[in-house]
């Protein structure tokens, strides 16, 4: 399994204002599990009141210093749904200015791009326009084959922490871990349906407080399921990732589901968060 972590440097809803601590805990855990990862950057988060913040830029350098790779997640995390193509492409270019310079100085590539919310466009013409642009700029789209509702649990965890409700926070974490187990099982089943085997999977997580605290538990669960961790490059070398994908529409869905829909298959519903988690995450 390849680990990918979105919304670097840190998701803004983090309980902790110490972005360095969140970054350090994520990188320390990845190293402990010998798990290579790629972090996808929203460069808008590098700015504070319109000025580039050197301390936030340093967090990206920490990723590179730890031997991890960085990718482009657009400047402002604006999905393509209602965004003109030219504006979306501009967001991709603006999203690489700092990251590419850091990667070049570190002798590392900047070669992967991830669509915000996994939305790739509502028309095939739009999709193809983005794909041509990315190819011309040396990018490969980073697919996801273990999608999940982690971001909802992360927001609910923040609310529980803000309320200083320890029991509620523990409940959210326990259900989050169960949810991830269900998401792994779902992807494994769909992989067997499509390919008659379990392909190397690509997991989507975010740089947030719940993962800073519990990523060790998540990776330990994966190891118990029999997974070994690999780079995104090695995962994508599997022939499954060259499967035909003609999906267009409003949903941000995993590539396993895209491939299934392209084949005309009926896809079972994905695991979802518990209603109370959704209510917590949606609250003030």
C-alpha cells in the first residue's frame, strides 16, 4: 500500500496551532513504520495575511529532509466542478511555485498531482484538457484506491477536543479506526471483483490532528492486515492503474469505482461515517 497525505502543510481545522508538532508526529510515525509517503501541498496555506510564511515553508522542507516526496494539490484546493478550465489550470501552476523550488534544491522530483476532493471534471473534454496540461508539465495524476471519510472524523474529533469531552473524542477515534478497516475491506473486495486479485492500493489521508495522534495505530492495523508499505511510484507500476477510466460527473470517487463504472458494473455503497459523527463535523 502507498500512503498519500493531502492538504499540506496542515489542515486548518487542527486542534493544535502548532503545525510543526503535527508535521513532526506524522513524519516520525512514517519513519517508524518504514512507510514512504507523498504529501500533497496546497500552497495557499503557506501564506499568512498575504505574505509567504517561512515557518510554514520550513514544514515542507521537513518532509523532504525526512526523505518523503511532495506533490501538487493546487494552490487553493478549489475543485473543477464550477471552475473554468483556464482558472483551474492556473491554480495548478500557482500551486507549484514554492514546492517545485524546494524539491529542485533537494534534488527531488515534483511529479504527482492530485485533484481536490478527487473531482476530475464534469465533462470528458474538461478532463482531457487537464490531463494534457498535466502531461505537458511533467505530472502524473495520483489516483486513490482507498477513499474514506477520514476528513469527517477529523472534524468531529476537533469538535470533541474543543468541548473537552474526552469520552466523545475516544468514541470518534474508535469509530474512525473501525471505519478505516471497513474502507480497506471494501477496496480489497472491489479489487478482487475487477482484477481477481488484490492490487497495490493507494490510501488517502490528510495532514490533521487525528492522524498526527493516531497514524501509528492506523499503520499498525494495516500491518496486521498483511500490508507492506511502498512508494506511489511502485504501486502505480501495477497494470491495474492503466485500466480504462471514462468517468465524468460531480462525484469525487476512488479509481476502483471509476474503473468499475467504466466497465458498466454496479458498485456497492462505500462505508460511511456514523450519523453522530456527521452531526459533530457539521456543527459550529
